[in-house]
């Protein structure tokens, strides 16, 4: 009998086809997340789940899925998964690291430049018919060249962002749990404590996992420590930033601007202040959304899943 697999959303077709070639699939054939109750019902007879960061994989779900042999997530981040709970039950968890590094770094750069050079405000200005002349004072912003970039979390994506910053002639600071060997030599990036990074950076960009340690790492005190001209970029996870504190900091000019690919919660309600502040850009968690990268993520998730149902080691496994 073929293994039974639940795929929790429409994903790039190649991922579905790869799994369907070897398994009986049930696809939640929608662009919207599967409702929790339906998810719990549908995993009851499944050997594997191909899931997204919108599904909470916890003890409740694992209890509802007694046959589960593998959890394969089409994302690099896995803060939605209780990995320890999976490990306790001997269930391997797969993710999709590496393939989205450059794409996410590109998008981080797009956010950084959009905020610095006020692209969104410019578009809105033209659309509103306000463009009447070339303005010597119109929509000015800071230069990147010569500015200081502070990278919080110098993993794969943080390093790819650092590589881009070198081309823009920026001074690079970073912080992480400890200094990362080689990055000083490769990117000219200086390791500092978070306090110093916040105080000295013109741009602060977040690339850390969301963990209990990083939850609300950027809180009121952290925002207070930043320059009033600073721009904050978040393409990591919304929970790293205290959004109430961020609203306050943007309103009162504690910092100049924020550009967010990720929010807490997701989606951010359309009437949330961050959506409407003129000095904030919010986009719907699309940093990895290049066609090629989403295709690779879908195939990697399929490879992890197929290895899991065969009892083979996952090519990319999160738990030990
Ligand atoms: C996207 O946010 C991912 O973790 O892949």
C-alpha cells in the first residue's frame, strides 16, 4: 500500500507531482490555509504531512496523527513546529535551507532600498496626481554608501546580505550568539553586542530564527537605543519585533522607518497602524517568492518527505 500524505496547500506543481508519483496524496487544494479542525481530522490516517509555516505542528496534531512518519515543511523557518515533540515521537522534521538564501537576501535589499529611497511613497505620490514638478526637497532619504549596516543573525541569509552591503560600500556590524569564524575576513564585518549594533547602525536588518530567546528582541528599549534616523528591516519572523513598541517608535520619531516582510500576527489586520504609517512598508511575507526558489523549495520538501516515508535519512533534517 502506498503511504498516505496530506499536502496542506496548493504548492508549486512539481512538489505535488513528486510526492504523488510514490504516495496517495490528499491535497488541500486552496490558496488559503487548511482550517485547524479539518487539518486534525485529515491527518488521522496519514503517514506524512507536507506542510507550510501556517500550520501549527504540536502535540495536539501529533496525537491526532498516530501513523505519522515524517513532517516535511516547505520553508526554512520552523518556529511553527514543536520540534522537540516530534523528536520525542521519533518523527523527523524536514525544512528547505540554502535554496532561498540569495532570494531572501535580494528581497531584504529591496526592502532596505525601498525604505531608504522612499519608493513606495514616491509611487503613491505619483498615483495620487501630486507630481507637479521636479522638487529639490522632494522625498529625500539617506544614502547607503558609507552608511553602517547592522545585521542581527549572521547565518546564511545574514551573510548573503553582508555580501550585498560590501558592493554598496557600507560599514558592516553584526551580532549573533557568538562571533562567526571567517565573516570578518570575508565581508569586513565586525562582531559587536546588540546594544552597540543598535546604537551605531543606520540600517538594522534582522535575520535570526524566532526562538524564546529572540522573541521581542527588538522591544521598546532596543528601539530607543537606535538612531532617530535608523531604518529597521525585518525579513526573519514577525515575533522578533514588539509591534506595539514599533508603532510607538515610528510615530514618535524614535526611529525613521521600518520595512517588514514578516509581522505578528500574519496576516497583519488591514487596519493595523503599521499598515498605514507613512514611514512603514509592510509586504505579505514574500521574501523567498521568486519562481525558481519556490520551485526548489517545493522539490526539497518533496525529497524530504519521500525519504521520511521510506525510513531513509532526510536530506535536510531539523531535529537530531
Ligand atoms: C519563509 O519565511 C521560510 O521560512 O522559508
